[in-house]
C-alpha cells in the first residue's frame, strides 16, 4: 500500500472534484441550455457592472487632437446647457466641471433600467503641452463642446537657420 503525502492527497481530491463537476450534471438530469444561458448572463452582468461604474466616472467622454501649435478637444454633453459647464485651463491641464440635471419624473413612475448618471461631474484632461489661457476658443452646439487651445508663442518650436 502506497501512502500519499498531504500535497498529493489534496491534489487528488481537487482533481476528483473537477472530474465530478464535469460529468455529474450531464448524466443525471441532462443539459438545460436555458439554465446555462441564464447563468452566463448573470455572470456577464456581474462582470460588466464594474465597467459601467468606471465608465460613469469618465463623464463626459472626450476626444483630443494635436496639431503643431494647438490642441482640439471635444466633449459630448447631451442634455446639458452651455451655462451649466465650466472650463478651466492651467498650464497643461483642461478641467471640465458641471452638473447634469435629473429629468423630471412622475412620482408613480418606477425605473426599469437606469444607466445614465446624473449630478455633478468633473473631468480633467492632461494636454501634450502648456496652453496660453488667452488663446482658448470654446464653442457649444447640439450637445457637443469643442475647445481649441493654443500653445504660447514662446513655447512653439522654432526652426533654426544653419549657416554654412
């Protein structure tokens, strides 16, 4: 008779459990695809719920384009008035702050699904270079904020003439 060590016995027990889990449900009751789909959906919902919470913190979504002497930033702000948004520029950061108001609702209404987040928001974007605060242009139309930020003249690259 061969005596197993503690680690070998533990490994053997785990292996038998895995084999039992793989085989047992199919043989006795058969495979229920609908039950399996519900289980998978619950698992996906649980895993994705963390992602939606993170995405809600990243409001508003922004795009950033860089040119030689300026940066263009767009931010999606649907349902928000231009007066409810504040822009602040400091050296090489742009900060958007504001409030997204909750829509009026009937007292008897009950939410079935609520994915949009309401309340105060703040988003700070690191820019690729320092910005001249006197040369910032902002436009707001149809829920899209467009900001063009220019580099100070003193920070712009200068071409040096080489004498030969």
